[in-house]
C-alpha cells in the first residue's frame, strides 16, 4: 500500500499566509478596507447615539400633542388611502378593457388590495404580488399575454408617475432650479416615449426573425415571439392619458395620507418637502427586497425630510402614523381579501367591443390567442415601483 506524498501548502491559495509580495499587498489592502469600513460604521453609530436623545424627545413631544379632536384627520387619511386603491384598481381595469376584456370594479378593487397585502407580507419586493396577480387574471379567463401586459403596463405607468412626483418634489423643495426641473422632465418624457415606441416595433422584429429559419436563432426567435405576444396590445392616446392620470392620482392620494398624518399629530405640514420625501421613500422601498420595503421606506422618508430641514421628531412621528395606515393596516386588510378571493369562485372576464363600451350580461370565454398556446409558460416579469403590489405596492 503506497502512501500519498505529503501536500505542500500553496501560499497563493491560503489567504491567511501570503508568501509573495503581491499577496502581502492584497492582504494589507483588505485589512485597511475592513478598518475603514469599521470606522465608518462606528462613526454612524456614534452620530445616531448622539442624536438619539433629542430625536426621541421630539418624537415623544409630537405624539404627546395628539388630541381626540384631530381624529377626523385620521379618518381623512384612511379615506385617502381607500381612494388611492380605487385609482389603482381603475388603472388595471382600463388596461384590461383595452385588451378586450373587463372585470367588475369590486373584483378589481379586491385584487388591488390583496396584491398590496402580499407585497407587505412576502419578501422579494413586488415580484410575488405581480405573479399572483397574473395568476388571478388567468383564473378569470384572461389570456397569459394580456395578463402580463396589464401588470407590466400598470407598473410602467406607476414608475413614470413616481419619477414625475420625485422631480416635481425636488423642484418644490429647492433642490433643483426651474430650468433643471424642466430639462429633467423633458428628458424623462423622451425616455418614456422611446420605451413605448420600441414596444411597437417588437412585432416587426418578430416577423423578421420568423422569416429566417437559422438554427442558431431558435432561442432568440422564441423569446422575441413571447415578448411580441405581450406587447401587441395598444392604448389610444386618450386612454393612455387617462391611465397615467389615474396612476398619478393613486400616488397623490397616498401623499395626502402622509399630509394628514402630520395633521393628526398637530404638527405643521412641511409643504415644501412632503412630495420629495414621499417620492424618495417610495423609490427606496421599491429597491428593497423586504416585505413592504420595511426600514427602507421609513429611513428614506425621515432622511429626505431631514435633508430639507424638517424636524426629525415631527418627520419620524408622522412617518409612523403613515406607515401604520399604508403598510400594517393594509397588510391586515390585504390578508383578509386574499383569503376571500382564494375561497370565492372566480367569475370569468366579460368580452367588450373595440370601443370599450359596456359589456354584455353573459360571460364569454377569452378571445383565442395562438401565442398563449405556444408559450403558455411565459415567465412573469415583475416591475418594482413602490413598496406595493405591482405598480401600487
């Protein structure tokens, strides 16, 4: 029986014992980077502790000023949130109607609330809520391409709306000059128009690839064909303007909920900062893969308020009230809506004519879609714009 030769340690493979000059330099840089990161974290912790006492005192003072006579403001905040969900449901319904199908307003409102509840309960941002929403449309005889298009188009409208509010809020807060605001708005409009126009040419690219039967293009041809099946739906200019207006109203009513949160506590509303702080919080929450953007929304909102001079205690207290309504309460109501929708039999969508007139009384099966038969396993793509289900969450 032969014995294996003893293994000689490889200095290059052992980062703990770098024998070469290059390895020693790399280890020294890594050590200095860890030291620098530790110092930054320590500085942030010291600053937080130093300001914690004053911030907590202001926070307690803000909540201590609450009076029962300000409860109507709380009702107004809740009402604004309910109206915001109604606008979100109307966005989805308008898009669905543009595809030739329609669901009742009650069903659309329930789907909107339940999808947002999923966003506030499940990690992963809006992806799980978007996938669930597509599945619910499929239960109601909506073809996969149309279901995907409704979710994606609604998310696109939501993204455009929140970026518009962010731009306007930065201008009102004095962070951008009027010319800078107009210039950024024009650039954003061009980018949004380019995205819409590009989707109108996917069908031409699909036809061009379909005419070429090269084996190497098979995967690309199938992918483009699936995208073409989703982007074949169109919105007229008036309908597109209506969808965008409803999406802006969805966010605007949510902003009013934040404004009412200041009034509930009897604190002065920072009108110059509220729009900017709200938009920053929503962008931060949409980028965080945590339920409802927890931590990111609150931190982004308080930080944005502090950036433009709002007292930290007032901002923190109003943010807590706002999130109690729009995140925690919505998560509870959304869970109930989810249970109701999962147990109630799904009624099929109703076909409407090309002009989008009122549907007939008898449900009809979904229009034939050969693309769905070929690509029934189309992968759901989620759009991240707010810490809520699809464009609303």
